[in-house]
C-alpha cells in the first residue's frame, strides 16, 4: 500500500511539478495564475458537457 | 367542535387540527403558515418535472454534498486541533479533505450559478431563491477566505499581509482584522459557516416552495400555453416574469 502511494506520488509529481514559484499569465492589467486559469477552463468544459451530454432516465418519472 | 386528543399527551390526534382555545396562539399560527407554505409533499417530493432530467440540474445538489463534507471534516479538525492536522498523517488527510471539498464546493457552485444565470432562474416568482443563492456565494467566499487565513502556515501569513491593505482601505479593518488569527478563526469556524448553512437552508426551502425553474421554451412552443413547473410557480412556456 505504501509502495503504491509512493508510485502514484512520483507519477503525479512527474506530470505536474509543484516545486518552485507558480506560473502566471499577464494580459494587460489582468494577471491570473495558470492553475486558476486551468480551473476556470475546466469549469467551462464541465458546464458545456452538462448541457450537451444526455441524462440517462429511468422509466416514468415525469410529473 | 370537539377535537380528538391523545389521552396521554392531550395533543390532537389529527395533526392538522387545533384545540379551539389554542388556535390564536403564535405557535398554532406559525405552524399553519409553515405547513401552508411548504406542505410535506412539496417539502419532500417523490417526483420532479421531466425537464429536471439534465446534468445541468445536478450541480446544486453536488454543491450541497460538498458543503456537507466541508462541515463534517471541519468538525473533525475542530475536535482534534492544529497540532493534529499539521503533524499526524490522518490529520493531514482530513485537512486535505477539508480543502478539496471546498474546491469541489466552489467548482460545483460556479457551474450551478452559470446554469441558473443562463436560464434566468429568477423567473416565475423565484427572485428570493436567486438572491439567497447569490448571498450564499458571497458569504461562502468570506468563509473560504478566513479559512485560508486560519491555515497557520506561510501561505496564510502571505494572504493576510496581502489582504490587510485592501480590507483596511474599505474601513472594515477596524472591526475585521485579517492579521488577528483568533478573530479570523472564530469567523471561520462559527459565524460564517452558520451563515452559509442558514442561507443554503433557506435557498433549498425556497426551491422546494417555488419548484425547480423550467428551461426556456423552444421557439416552436412559444405562446402555445404549455404549462410546466410546480403549483406555486406554474408558468406557461415562454412566459416572462
């Protein structure tokens, strides 16, 4: 279990390096961290997916 | 009129009946008003309108689920204290659960907000539902902010020293001192969670009272008199408030 945790930790660590200072995007007077920008992008993706992906319905259920 | 009462408690057997001499009491009036506003079938319905079968309607309850985890993990952190959540592996785990459930809470709440904004969820006498949602969002930001100030690490020091000038420029610094750890902790674990839970509770009761907002009508159904939504907020597809 400890071994698995270490492997997963190393795997994630190799994907995203969280050491050191954060990365920022500058656009005129707008400054935002890449992490926050990614999160906002994810929210937009989830929002669009929630509208487009059909909701599986059980029989009946209508009011 | 005689009212049948329980022989042990003297309370009417029929819950909707009052003893004539009690009908004018504030408890009876309040009970009647509450049951009239939210009869049990509306408070805990078995079915939802057909249009609720969409993923965009999931994010409100997802926000509440995340809030439940936030509150529960926060209670565990309060029981064992900072030395536990900073040092022990279980404490660090619960501390992380507290942080990440907050992330899920805000993520789901923002998607919920977008969904409700673009379907103009204040339609059909649902203004109070919308307003309580907006205020819950703002108060939640305050709760999260004071949480970041309560971490007791370099991050919280950085945030407090960066925030103090902004807060002081509004004048609020006189009574809300972000560098006062004790004060911020009390706001975070007492006042703001209480406010968030109360606001979310009122918000959910209003959703139950007015019904879940229907989507906008497709163009071919505008003005055709198709009625949807609950009894308190029945509206015709395409109607505006």
